[in-house]
């Protein structure tokens, strides 16, 4: 049983929703920032099993205060500390792509796995990793799918709707979402040339013309991938294009670029706070925490 949910002020909304879904008290972590930028969190007293909610968008700013708060909670008497990180950063660097680079996934995994007894996350970027538990120093990692909350926010899908994934890596969860919406599915093949430049080619001769499309991706950051997909789908004659993303890691201009490229509705889960959040994760996360 989760005794309480602790969170920092910048994620109070989503963390309070989780506490309500668990019927557990919510405690705000107070943070003092020293003039040189160092942070000093202060946590409420705790005991038993406690969850700390910290989604890891903007990871470099968020990680150090999280580690300090974890230490403070242990000193306060918490026995079992569970990290609820709906978005887990650094998983895209799941191999050394170029000589001289780090294996960021493993650095993050060790850092968190040695301090938390379990981690609950949503739609982690697991392209070459089937199980994160060994990466997280043996701490169990529960990876949840965002398809059910996104499907609930999208439903009902219009008749003839087509679910489209922008790359082969999105295929499995585009298929899962399509199943929940009783829609057909197809995926592009993506070649990335840089942070903001991608090419998409068609792998599937799906009939797009005149059909309503739901374009889905796990992460949207610069929007480069989804803008390329929007452009291709418009040129193929899609009637309307709605977007559903698990993690809205949007740059300041991403939403405007997606709208300019023809996106009608843009929906995201509340894993990263953004005005497009329309699919709350609290019920899903609470269920996973109860089953731990
Ligand atoms: C890549 O493998 C991911 O699934 C996303 O397609 C990617 O992270 C999106 O990034 P951006 O919005 O910058 O194209």
C-alpha cells in the first residue's frame, strides 16, 4: 500500500491526481534554491512505502533535486521508495552510436536503480531494450502503455479512421492504439539526418485519400518527425489529421509548427505538462502502484 505521494511544485497537478486515485495523502516538496543555483529540498515525514512523482522531461534540471529528495525521504524513515516517472529521459541513447559517446541509458539506470526500490514509467523508449530492470541495477521497472488513456481521449474514432505511425519503431503501439479504436493501421519508414531533419518513406500502400487519420508517436520533441508525416499525409489526400503523443516534450515552437503543417487536434498524456495534455495517466499509474 502506498502511504503517500510526494512531488515538487512544478508537477503538483499530475501528482495530486495520482494521490487522489490512490486515496493517499499528497505532500509538496519545498525547494530552496541558493544564489549559485544549488537546490535544497525539504520533505515531509514518511514511513512505509512512499511514491515520489517526478517525470524526467528537462532531466538535467530535475535529476539532482530528485536524488536529494530521495535521500531526505530515506532519512525521514521511508522504508520502500518508489519513483513514478511517467517520462524517463536518456533512453534514446540506448547504444553508443558514435565513438566517444556515453551509454546514457545505463548511466541513468544505475543512478536511479541504486536509490529507488522500484520505478513506474509510461511508454519508455525501448527500441533495443526489452526489460529495463537489469539496466536499473535490479530495481523492478514497470513500463506501462499509454494506448488506453490516449484511446479514451480520442474515442470515438470517426468511421474509416486510419492510425499512422511515423516509423517502424512506432509500429507496435500504433497497432495497439488502432485495435482499441477499431481502426486500420500503417507505418512509414524514417531516416534521421539530424536532430531536426528526418525523411519518411512509405512502407505500406495504405489508402489515405479522403480518410481521417490519427498520427501517433511516443515522443514529440522538435516536431520534425510529425511535421514530415503531416506533410506526407496531406500530399496523400488525408481528410483530417489528429495527433496523439505519449510524451509532449515540445520545444517552444513545436505546437505552432504542427498546426501549420495541418494538425487538427493535438492530444498528449499528462506525462510532461503541456496545454495539449488531454489523457490523464493517474488511474493507470495508481493501478500499477497497487499491483507492485
Ligand atoms: C524516435 O525514435 C521517437 O520515437 C520520436 O519519433 C522522436 O523522438 C521525435 O522527435 P522529434 O519530434 O524531434 O522529431
